[in-house]
């Protein structure tokens, strides 16, 4: 049996980390009044540095949709678009509005936040290729928010992971308590993954 396969068998099936570093006890679901849809390329699903799956497991009223599958291509209709909701796409397009209480009245409508998982280049491709998204208002996070992601290198200053971006967005859309709870779990996850990389076979966890 290869070292990689042996290590794979020792992972927790839920948090996807080595069983000795499992953090499932901290993955307490957080109730949300708003709806979250994450569009993720299927190749990202089982990467330990991927954070979109963690966000989907933590936030209630959230779904994860896979794209890039030949036998089951993603379709906009899967998102169950509802005109009664304030539907927003988290991507810094040229016409994106800053996500804040001045631009949007979050107390008047429930929000449906659509988030592409991946780099901004990948997010741009999703926005351009998936029919239906071009009519959704793009939003961006306020400048100056600190990024704490350490699991992947980025050329963007204070670059966010998908999970962080969602947490920061929910701090604006809903309340700071949700953001703080999400970030507590995030910090535990990052610390455990970093520890695993120095403990188990050069990053294979």
C-alpha cells in the first residue's frame, strides 16, 4: 500500500484531516437567515486547502454546486433563483458594488449570495460562461479587511479564501456574530492543516 493511500485511510471523513488532528468537535453549525450557493469546480472538492466545503458544512441554508462534470454540467436553474430575494454574486467585476448597508437594504429582503470557489480568474470564467449569472448584481468586499489564509500562495495582498470571503460577507449581510463564529472555526482548521503538513508525509494528510 502506498504512503498516500495509507494516509488517506486515516483521514476523518467529515473534516478531511488526519484523525489525530480532527476538528469536528468545533464544526458547530451556524444558523443563517440568508441563502448561500457555492459554485465549485469538482477538482477542488477533496483538496485539504479547499475551504468552500467547510463553509457549506458550517452554514445552514447553504448548498454547494459542482461544475466541470461532463456527465452532469452545472446549470443556472439549479440555484433556484427567486426574484423575491436580493440575489448577489460575490466577484469584483468592473461594475461590482461594495457590499455595505449604504448600497443595499439587507433588512428589507432575504439575501441569496452566490459565491464562486477558486481564484478571481476562475470566478471570472464562471461569471462569463454560466448563462443567467450575467444578470446578477456583482458585489465586492470593502477594502482593508484582513486576510488570514495561509494554505495557498496568492499574489493578491490580503487575499481571501472562499471561506473567509463568505464569513466577511455574512458579517455585513447578517451580523458580526456569524462572522466571528465562522472565523473561530476557520483559524482552528488552518492551524490543524498547517500542523499536519509538518507531521504527515510532507503535506499529505
